[in-house]
């Protein structure tokens, strides 16, 4: 006959002894508190200013200063438009009694003459300058007289307003006497009127009317 299996005897687990206050003492002492499953991430610190920041406190991320545009070179000054034509300049026919032109002064005539082609920007300036630059007393073989030959006058400017051309001259005015005064005035005023296309002219010498200037001679 086979041998019989041994009988196992179960030892009862002892009951926990009551504590002094009557509560049960756990059979196992819990281990130290478990470490948290994850370590909290420290708060993000602000970025440290770069050592390359300028002394003015601007940060590296500041935009660069705007570049000043180079100044534009001034455009070339436009030249005035020019015209080419002959000019009308007046001289005196002494004692002509108004036959060759309007009578002036001491029975003389004021006579228009034409120049050759001249290039100019201002017709008044060109005509007046042509008259004042002529230092010959007689105009070639024409028999006409230049009463302005002894004067040293220069053109300054001219304006036209309400049908009157005003011409400003500068320099020294010279007259040969009572008959030369109207000759000088007629040569200047008629030359200015034709050049400006007006019916009246006023001549100033250093700001003084030519009639007054002659009266002081």
C-alpha cells in the first residue's frame, strides 16, 4: 500500500495587539513617503543681458539705427532761352527838324537804326547794352550823333508794368549842355520802348530819374 500524505497544520496568524488607545497597530510599518514621481521644473529665469549691450542700455535685439540717405546733388541750373534777331537802337540827327524821325530838343530828330543779328535772352538788356557800349560820337558815315558817347553807364535791370518799361542803370552820366540833355533822354527812352514793346519808358540812374540826374549836372 502507498504511504499516506503528511497532514499540514495551518498556524493561525496572530491578531494585532490593540494599542493603548484601542486602535489596531498595523502589522507592517509603512516605509518613508515615496518620492514624488517627477521633480518640479524650476521657474524659467529671464535671459541674462548680453555683455555686448551698448553703454546706452540698448539690447542686442534692438534694430540698428536707420541710415541717413545721402543728399542729392543739386540739378544743374537751367539756362535761359535765347533768341537771335536784330536790335533797334536810336541815335540823333542833329538839326534835322524832324525829317528823319520824331523831332526832339533843339530841332533834332531821333532816328532808329538796326543792328546785325544778335543772340540774347533779354531784348531790353541787349538793346540798352548795345547803345551804352558804343563810345563813338558819330555812327559811321550815317551822320547820326551819339549823345551818350561821353557817359559811362551800364545796364542793371528792367521791368514792365502797366505799359511802362522801367530801366535801371548805374555809372556816370555826362552831358555836353542844354541841347544834349533831350538827346540823351530820347536815345535811352526810345531804345527801351521798342525793345520792351511799350509806349512809355522810365530811366533810372542809381535809383534817380534821369531828368533829375541831368538837372544836377
